[in-house]
C-alpha cells in the first residue's frame, strides 16, 4: 500500500467529489496497487476533536445514552463550573431554559468563546479546559443531568 501526503489527498478528494467535506489534518489516501480497480480510501492518523459541541438529540437518542440514569442537579439561579484539561463534561438539560457561555481554548490554543440558548433536550459536551457560565431564565430554575465529570 502507498500513503500519499495530505495535499495530494485533498486534491483527490476534490476530483472525486463535487462536495468537499471537512477532512482532518493527518488524513492519508491509501491505494492498493494490486487491486484491478482504483479506490480512494481515507485513513485518519490524527483527528481534531471539537472542544465544545451543542446538540439536540431526540428523546430516543437521549434515552439510549442513558440520560435517565445520570445524576441530576437543580439550579434555581445562575452558576459557573470549570472543566480541567483532560476532562470531559457532559450536561443534558431536562427542564428549564437559559443560556450557557463557554470560554475555552480552541485546537490551536487560542482563547475562544460561544454562547448558546439552552432548553429541554439540549446536550452540552465540553472536552478539555473550559469555563461554563450557566444563566437560568425565569423563576422555575433549570434541571440538568450530568453524564461526565
């Protein structure tokens, strides 16, 4: 098998597809010369993990992640939490509405931040050093499940 550098792989991806998706740095094209047909395969040697992900899984998807079994915390008002380097924090909003401000370092080591509205069904995942500032809307508080950290 032959492994080609990233820039050749990127060119091949452009030639093989009219729509180019995100391809992590460190990805290679693997070509088997003994094959009678030419296949372009992608093999990732290094991936860039997102530091902060905000998603909205369906109730069935949340249940399959075990959200119902996660420890739950009720917050009447705003609060902060810190995630240390090497830790992963996972929070699922069960009840209530508000906002989460996440201050973190991106994959290039630069300070970054994002603010997202949260409501029941919001999944917040943070991988690595970050500060999360949660703001609760209204007087009903916010109930969140903690799946990690």
